């Protein structure tokens, strides 16, 4: 494990420990309640494909520091990704890969500074404001997203930390019921247990935009996405218990024009862990074209 300081935050990150020292950067961003260890199957495959692999622990997830500025929006995560690109000597052949919270962070990083990234891969959270749309039109998605409303409660830290973070176990079981998540849950609890890190994880939800966006705001966000010229691979598990496939279909018309969408039929929310061989194949084939 290594550490780099960007945007006044000491960020810890994993690498594959193999592969070239001068290949294109491959930056892998995790979500909640997860850690950089979620990429343990992908990192060595990326290294074998000639990439310099970096999987940071997101701001507020130990061993990365709790940021003094208290910013946890996806905009801050996107800025962190672009700062990591600088700190790690990335170039225009770099690729960025994100799951859950990491997905909108990857879209934002490439959208704001597209010259840094040649390919984008997103999983489990589609571009296009799926949740904001689904909260208006899809009661099934509202029910799936109960935890987001819970995290607005003043006692959310107490509830999430109770009984050795039992709620983390519950979320993994709900989102990917066919997957044995014991190892990943252990990693997640280790990242949330040190003082200050549990409130940080909840702050991602408290700092997220709330309410239904105005038609003008929604139209502006969609137009920004449609202007994203970096090729995008979007992957979603057909049985995802966190964000339903129906929510993805709601926003598919707003995907950037150079998007390839793949639905993994026998996967739930954590596709990179549930079907690592197929997931790795799809990602490697897609990003291998980055330098062509």
C-alpha cells in the first residue's frame, strides 16, 4: 500500500505490485460500503495488460485520511481523481473505472477534464441521474433506496455502527444476495471503524443533492453527459438489489453517445466480485483500445 497527498488529503491506494512502471494509468474507484480491495481481481489483470494500476481508498475511508474540508460530494471525488492523475504522472492514455459512488465520480472526472482519460468504465450507477428520476416515477426504486433516507437522520452514525456495523452486512446481503461477501464486509468495517471515518461515509449521502431537480437543472445535466466524448462502457447486474435495471432503462436515452451498455444476466450489485472473469474480460477488451 502506498500514499500520496492530493487536495490536502493523504490518500492511500493499492496497486497490483506487478506490471510496467511506465504504462498508462488505470485508476479504479470504489463505492459504499466497500473499499479499494473490491478491485483485487481486476488489478493484476490490468497490470498484465500493460497498465499502471491504482485503486485509492476514497476520502474518509481508512487508511485514507478524513478530509479537513469535509467535502464528500461526487464533485470532490472527481477532483480527487483528476488530482491523482497529476500526482501519478498520468497522460492522455489513462483510463478510469468506477463502481457505485465511484461511477459518477469517474463520469465527472472525464466530463470536466476529458483530455486526461481515454476510456471510462462505470458500474451499478448509470449516467443520467437515474435515482432522481426513479424517485419520481418508480416506487420500487424508492423502496430499494431506503438506506439513503435513513442516512439523513441525526442518529444515522449510531444506527450504522450498531452491533458491529450490522447494517453493512444487511446492505451487502440485500444488494448481492447470492455472493459470499464476508471478506469484503470485513474490509469495509475496517475502513469505517477508526474515529471520524463512519461520519465521513454517511456524509456522502448527506452532501448529495437532495430533492427533485428542476427541469432546467435536469436538462443541463443531461446535455453535459451527452457532450462527453470519451468512450464509456457501462455495466449493470440484471439482479442488482441496490439500483434496479428498470431505473437504468429510464435514463438510457440520456447516456453519452459513445456508450456501450452491457447487462450481466447472472450478477447483482457487485459485478466485479460476483463475475470477475467475465467482468475482467469486458473491461480489458474495452480499455485495450485506448491507445489505438
